C-alpha cells in the first residue's frame, strides 16, 4: 500500500483546526477511556488501520485492558462494558453508519439515558471527528508505524 498524499503538507492550516478540535474534545469532560473506546469502535467500522494503531496504543497507555480492546468489536456480547459505555457504542455505530441507520430513536434514547444534553453533543462531536480523521487517513492511505520483527518478539 502506498500513501497518496500528506494532508498536513497540502493544507496545514485546516489540519491544525482539526487538531485543535481534537484537543478540545479530549478535554471536554467526557471520560478519556470512553473517548478512546469511541475512537477505536468507529475506526474498526471504517477499517482505519492508522487510527486503530494510534487509539489502541493511547487506550493502553491510559490503562485500558487488552481484553476490553480485543472484545470491543463484539461489545454487545461482552459484560466488560458499562451501561454508559454501551450507550456510547450504540450511538457511535448509529452515527458512523448514519447512511444505513438514520440514527434511530431507540439509539438516541439509549444515549440520552446515560448522557446529559451537553454530554450528548460532546459525544456526537467526538464521533463525528473520529469519522473525519478516519476518512482522511483511509482516503489518503496513511500508513501506521510498523514494528520491526525484533520489536514484535
């Protein structure tokens, strides 16, 4: 796989705006662990290896367990996630797949049962932003760092 272009070189000012929004969302008051789970789940759905590499590492660095990371794609079948996290995953899937789901009322009700209005907006912005990052990374074929064989052993 070959990278297509570097968005940071092609349009640095707008990319800085994306990064600033990412930093604001990271400090918006939602749990860091929840935000990382959202980023990982959306990136799984979108098939974004670059973002999966980044956010699984970030999640681990902040104390997330390997088991919860491995089972995230099957979160509905695992008791490892809180009701609040389940609501966030439901909303993440609904918004990431919005052309298919149309953000159903039941999914909105699930998120609202665990998130205030302000938190729902913050969560929705976090989901929207990781989807934007996924589209940049997948569209321009960003390549994640590759461990050497000695690092993998």
